[in-house]
C-alpha cells in the first residue's frame, strides 16, 4: 500500500500510515497559530490559522489575514508623523516616526528626537534676548523675546517691539533739529542733528557745530566795531556795535 499524499510512505500486507500534520510545514507563518484537527490524507486543507494578536481572526486551509497598522496607537506622539511600511505580524517594530519640524529626522520603532531650540535661529534679533522654555515639537512658537534695554517689554512667538527714539532725550540741544531714521536697538547712534540756522550743517550721533558769528555779515557798518559774545544759535541778536569815535 502506498500513500497518495506521500509516495515514499508504503506498507506491505496492509494499509500504510499516511497521517500527516499539515501544520508541520508552518503554512500560517509568523504571528499565527496552526491547528490540524484531522491529520489524515482523507482530510486535507482543513488546518486552521489563528492570529496571535486577535484570536477571533482565523482562516481554514490558508494563512489568515492578520495585518496590523503599528501606527494606529500613535506611537510617535505629537509633532511627528508615523508610517508602517509593512502592516503584518511577520514584520513588527518597523514603523517609522518622522519629525514634522524636520523631515530629515526619523527613527524606526520609536519616537524620533525632534527637539529644537527655536532661539537657535535668532528670531528676536539684535537688542533682545531669546528664551525657549520648551524646545520640543509639541510646543512651537512659545519662545519669548525680551528687550535688553527694558526687560518689562517682551513678546511670545515673535520679536518684541523694542523701538527707541534716540531723539526723545533731545541729544542735539537748542537750535538744532533731531531725526532718528531707524528707531530700533539694532540701529543705535544713527540720529542726525541739523542746525536750524543752516540746514546744510548736520552731524550724526551728536550735536552739530552750528555756531555763527553774527558780526561776520558786518551788521554795524562803517565806523563801528562789532562784537558777538556768544556765537551760538541759542543766542542770537546779542552782538554789540560800538562807535569807533
């Protein structure tokens, strides 16, 4: 007698023992349990495959469909995207986490390290101090900018308004006008003083020299001597004329 299921199994003078456990060849694969209720050649393809993770999912005569998306439980956390390239029990721990803030930062089988100090790019600029209390992708735009000149002035998530008009303290003095073209801490000492008496006379970062001797135009005329005791724009019409005779 020769078994139909396996021609190498024979017996003389009686039936051969042809039983064969179909699970012996691992037809279900990883992540599944195989059971052959009747390992006889008369009953083939009756083995069952049951998913280890979900025993309610099974199939008869073939591997069960036990796919599982490892990203479904949000293993990467906030601020990261998750991708499971092979959603099967045979391929576990292969999900990939990618930082939303920097797509080049990834990690397999766990959250990536996406921490980023938002102050590293100097978002506040000159004249301000930046502080990032929580450098994580879950907490963006929480950095603070504080004005160096006035620490009570600050802003969150953007540069503070630290403008200062250098002309406010009247650095040019009397007889001159002051103009500050760029009222920021990043641009100091750029105010311009212009003489009221002569608009062509200017100076940056300090009072212009606007002195003018009123006697230079000979206001007294012939036969008189002119003297200007204080040739400054703050003291006009103070020259004296003295008769020579």
